[in-house]
């Protein structure tokens, strides 16, 4: 659910569809959906932009959502399962990254969607 929420936010925020959320896109989204002031929004942007390249990619959004979820969960209901929860979340992030990489390889025309032809071609070449 956390990763789905992160992906939904990413899709809504990346209005250019280039796979990177710019500072302008982030500010527009946050001003529309939160009550944060510009200074707070910029601080959030730079905190999420872990690699410091001036844009936020899908993995950075996912990582930020998982980190926030862990903080909220740890603050309210820390229990003996927290380490196993963390391990599961890390595994889900890894699986999501692998799925994204596989999709990118199979999306030969770079359209952001996978046609039956692209899927069949990928499967023929890689199985």
C-alpha cells in the first residue's frame, strides 16, 4: 500500500512524464495538496532528492514514503515485529525496482506502456 501510494503521488506530480519530478512540479503538487509554505516544500524536496541532482526519481519517492511510514509506525506502535517489517519493506522496494527495470527493458519504444508485441518480443529474446 505504501509503494502504491508513492507511485500514485509520483504519477500525479511528474506532469511532464519524463520520469523525474522537478522542483517546480513538486512545489505545484505540494501547494495544491498541502498547507505547507514554500520554504517547507523546498526543504522536503531537497530531503527527498537524496542524490542531489535537482530532480526526484520514483525510487527516491518510494524511499521517502517508506521512511515516513517507518517513522510513524515506530513512533506510535513499535513492537517486536519492527525489524521484520523493515526487512519486508526493503524487499518490496527491491522487487519494485526490479519490476521497473524489467518493464523499462521490455518497453522498446519508450512509450511508458507495454504492448502485447513488446511483451512477446521481450519474452522471445529473454526466455
